[in-house]
C-alpha cells in the first residue's frame, strides 16, 4: 500500500476575540472545527479554502495570510493529514446560500471556551491553528505556489 497523506484546508477567522467554527457530526458525536475540508483534484489551496468556507458557513472568505501548514496523524486510522490554514476577512451570511448538510450549525467561540472542552474538537489542529493565529503567525499567501 502506498502512503498518501490527505491534504486539507482550513479558515481561521476571528471577530472580536471569537473564532468562526462549524459544528458537525464525527462518528456520531458533535464536534467543532474550523471551516475546513479536502483539497479537490486540480484545485489550488486558496480556492479550496474559499470554497470550503462558503459551503460550510454560507459566508465568503477573502484570504489575507497563511497561518501555517501542519502534519497530523490520526492514531486510530493511521491516516496522515496535511492541513493548510489561512486567515482572512469573512462576509456576513449570503442570503439563499445553502450550507453542507453535514454542518449542524456555525458558532463564534473564544479560544478559552474551546480549550476547556478538548473532547469537543474534531482534531487537535483546531486549537493549534487558533493558538498560532493568536501568536501572530502570518505568512504571505504567495508561499502557496500552484504549479501547472
């Protein structure tokens, strides 16, 4: 079997000390995650972050900076994930925009409330991305190069 990491994107969006999160079901339990998802074939990373945010929140993301690139191994399955997290500006909900049916709701939650309930996070990447954002980790988006 060939080792193949899963590439995902995530949007770290902050407003007044709270972060935009989606509530979703993961193996029958309600968890929080950034608007995030898998990179699709022939899609660039920034476009994927914009698409996933729109699909999961009904809001348009305007990326401004890269927060980080993370490798995480999900111990129970052995799958490795590479997450590219960006931050930027977010619109208000777009009227008529339908969210993915897997998303139960969206919430604005502060970092400490999330840290108090680590069992409610989809992965440890959720809090790590927020902490890096709060520590002013911002890198130019042009570090993400899409080569034909």
